[in-house]
C-alpha cells in the first residue's frame, strides 16, 4: 500500500492499493505530480498524485525491485535482486538492461540524463553511462574499512567486533559536526557482511558531488572527475548505524541521511548503538 500525504497540513490524502508485495521505493518525477513505486512483486507502478489514480504497470525484473530514481524526463532507473539495472523509457514502452556483477544491486541514482551511479551488496559503487553495457568505473570495497567511529555489530552467525572502545553520536536528529562522545576507538578492520553493503547513494544535482552510505560508521563523499568518468573519494562523514537513505538539499548546503539500527530491507545485522532517525550533515563550513 502507498499512502499520499499533504506535508503542509499533515493530512492523509489517499491510499493506493495494487502491489502484491512489500513496497520498497517511491519517487516523484521531478517537477510533476506523477509518482512511481517499486515492489517485491517484481513490478513498477505509475500513479497520478494529482488525479489520485493508477496509470500503468511495468514488468521486466525477475526478482524484487529495490530502488527507483527519476528525473524530469519520462525515464525510470531501477535496480533489483536479479542483478540488473534497468532504464525504462516510458513513452516508448522499452527498457535497457545493464547487468551488475553483484548478487543484489541495492541502490541507484541519476547523475544526469546520460549517466548514473549504483551501489551493490558486494560493497562496490559503480559509475555508468547509458551508451555502455558495462560500468565506466567500479570502486571496490567503497566502505571497506571500519574507521574509529564504528560501533559494534550483532550479526547472525558472525561474532560482534571487539567491544573495545567506540565513539557514538547522540540524538535521533543531529548535525554532522563531528562532535562525538569519544569514549573509545575500535581498531580498523576489514568489513565482513552486511555492514559493507552500499545501501544508499545520492547525487547533488548540478554539481560533481555524490554520496554513498553503508553500515560501516561513515558516509563517503565522492567527486565526479574527468567529465563524469571517474570517482574520487573526497571526505567521510561519521554516521553511526546503517545509512538507509541519502538526499542532498537543493541548495547543496547539507546532506540528509536516514539512519537505523538495522538495514532498510531486512534484519541481517544490527547496531545496538545506533538510533533510528535523521542526521543532517552541514557541507558548507560556517
């Protein structure tokens, strides 16, 4: 079920039934009241928020669809657990299929109308061009080392990290100014398992800045170099918990992260030191 709300009055406007499985992603087409939803039922549905009506259903994914993105054009970018990324050209009723190297493609976002980024459960971040079937650049183990801000995890079948010393941020909503309670430090370790999955990715529109999130205690900021042909790590922002969603402000002045104790789509791991909430990271020094 999809629920439509008026953010000004906080009024519930409409419920949209139709999906036969859990809804994993909802996006609006930029500048319009047309929205798209992805589901575990392997479909993508189009809706009109203005008319509060159903428009169409897109089929093609062979497994759960996990994330969607859309710009102004009637094109939809989707990723799923069938190891594919798909570009849907809605007016033409066609799709381009890009095959990833990981077991599950977790997230995606447009850079512009020609290029996009993806994150996968093998810890990689990839840069793609719609004219090529293979990624232009792949950053392996993009979140591959636990830094000093990493908290202990509890994962099925995996012993937790040395409880040693850790540093945690306070509050359900906080500003990413690096003011942490420095109780201790966990020695850097190679990530194993769910905390390395790149679960969220975002691009600051009209700039060369991108961000990726996992469960390793940091958000990575990337520069798109060489006319969007390479990714270069710029900086990391301490963030305790699983970074399940990311969004840049239109002004580009801050980054919003949705953080939880567990991954967005399942209880494969848990960070008991994290708090479910929203974190705001200031990107422009005051």
